[in-house]
């Protein structure tokens, strides 16, 4: 899996093999950043996904990740390791369009390539699940009739409704005793969601992905990585399996 590391303003791209990697400043860390404590974060990498667990509180995307919590790290989400170092999974260009949407309907949980808006569970019992937001008013809760059905017992039977209008969603609180948060703040009924917002319900954290445009756009972020630039002390050792390619 390809990850981007930035140390002291110098960006480096590393291809890490599947396995468990520690990131920190210790001699035994698989990816070393000088000046960091040993084992600041732990990465679990597979060919398709990256999971992260932090030793101490760290900003991940738009939220703070609590120590010991296992979280799905989405492409493009930034993990702040220190004031001068961060990492992220390199963005990939998804397959968009009608064909991908049909595939997502036929294969539950495989809507990563769909152009429809979606809620992606990154923390909780349903972590790794992707829920396409189809229809004009999908609901979130534990009831079988909810389009976004979570197994989290701290989630109300009918917790939220997401009203779709002009390609965006507005959240309506259905009156459950368990209040929800958006980006760390109490969620206000009627809030208009933005791409990348993080919704906390019960003990689950969901990432809101806005409806995507049809193919034709260019992801400019993919061209930002430095080509062949050294990482200013960033090194990688053979802590994964198999041993990854030599670091810059």
C-alpha cells in the first residue's frame, strides 16, 4: 500500500507491504521519524485497507482518535504525528458511474466505487462497512428497516434521518435519548453535511462521503508528492512482511 509521509515539510512516498507496522522515532519502529517517541501509531495494512491505532491522542481527519481505538484510515485522511510530521494513505481514483452503483447494490458493503453519497463506518462494531445513501430520506438506527443499520447497542432504534436535496444531505434528529455529534460537536437537527464530516452515534464513528461527480475530473492531490525527494531522516526498516522496497 502506498502512503505519504511528511517530515519537516519534505514529502516522501513509501510503498509498504501488507502487515503490521509501527511508526515512531524508535530504532525498532518500521517507519522512523526522528524526534518522535517510539511506537506513536500502529498501522495494520492489507492490499485494500489501512487500519490505525494510536498510543496517545492524535488528530485523524477531522476528529481526535483516542488511545487504543482501532480505526479505518480512509485515503486522503491525514494523521498528525507531531507539529512537523504527518502521514496519510495515498488517494486512489475510484471507479465512478452507474456501473459501480449497480455493483454496490448487488454486493452489500462494496460501495467504495459508487458515485452515490455514503456513510462509511470507521470505528465501531460495523467498522469497514459502507452504506450508500439511496432514496430521498434514508434513516440510521438499529431497526431492520433502517437503510444505515448499525449493530451498536448505544445507537437508538431510529436515530437519524438524512434528507437529500440537490445532491447533499441534511440531518434530522429523530428524538433519541442518545445524542449524536458531528466533527466533535453536538449535532444540530437540520445541519447540512459537508464531504468528510464525521458523525458520532453511540460508540460508532461514521465518515460522510458526499455524492461524487461523474468521471472527467482530475484529482490534483495525486500530483503533490515529491518525486525522488529524500525524507530528511525518514527511513523504513523491514518490520512488515515481506520486506518492502528500499526507502528514499
